[in-house]
C-alpha cells in the first residue's frame, strides 16, 4: 500500500472517530471519499458500468467508504476493511475495485459527480464528507429555515467566522430520497457555489481540500445552529 493511500485511510479513521463521537453518523449513516493523487491500473475484468460518464475522473482513483459501513468500525478497526478503492476507466464510464472491501457507498453517484466537477475546474477540492449533525437537521425542521437564503442570513448573523469558514455559504435541497439520482443531481448543482449543502431531514455534505477542511465546515454550521437554539430558548424563559 502506498504512502498516499495509507495517509488517506488514516485521515478516514480520524474523521470517522469524530463523526461517531459526536453522534453525527448513527448506525451505518454517513459516508466519505477522497480523490487520490496517485493512479492505479484499471482492471477491465470485473469492472462495473457507471450510470453516466465522468470524463474528468478518467483514470483517477477514489477512496470511498463501503456501503453499510459504520463510522465506529472505521474509527476503531482497520479502515481498509470498511472502505473501497475504485479506479475509473480511461473513458470515464466504468470503475474497477482496486482495493478495500465491500461495495462503494450508495451515495457513489453523488460523490463522483462532485469529484468530477472539481477535477474539471482544476480545483484542489479532493475530499467529501456526508454526515447527520443533530443541530443542522433540527434547524431544517423549522419553517423559517427551509431555504438557503434564510439559513445563510442566520449563519452570518450569528457568528463572524462564517465569512472565513464558509465564505460561499450553504446550499439547501429540501427533502429528497437518500441515495437517489435526484438527490445526487441537486447536491451537485448546489455545491458548485456553496461550501456545504444541507439536505432537509437528512444531513449535509461538505467538500474540502482534505477531510479536516470538509469537517471544519460541518462543525461550524452545526455550532451556529446550536447557538441559534440556545439563544431562542433563553429568549423564551
């Protein structure tokens, strides 16, 4: 195993530990992926067709959490047993498993769409985290926070660090079926111009230069939501 892959797996384990400790990835919820700088040889034998073409991921390798994997296991056991290395074909239409165990996350389409976009833009955004932060989900149950504009006004008004940590603000999807192409498409469109995308009654997805960067953004949005609830509760007393 190369040092690049080992480093990515170590970061997966560390990030999974944070998500699990905070209750942001209950049961088998949540997923992560990292687009690696190194190339693996694509093995056509046993390759799996993708539902669409990813031209800017052609020949690339992505480390992604396995379908049904638990963050508590990634954090406490061998992360390579709960993650999958996939290499995209040279025409961007299929992938082959290059390492790890299991099948890629059910949110694979969403991850690949986003990675393909940032690769096409030449941006160094290589890591994605999808999590279920409690305060973020609770916030979107309130009628006045069912759109990005109102959520962003609250975030920037409640904490001055918003401009530094989430300068593009957040996006918002409304209720969509987890793992669906519809969810993948709307998240993909939103994350082009947002730091984090919030999914009503579901959670959020964050993109960053590395997993720490992506996690920083989720931590900030969740903390701002927690402060909002504390302020509201204190005003009612």
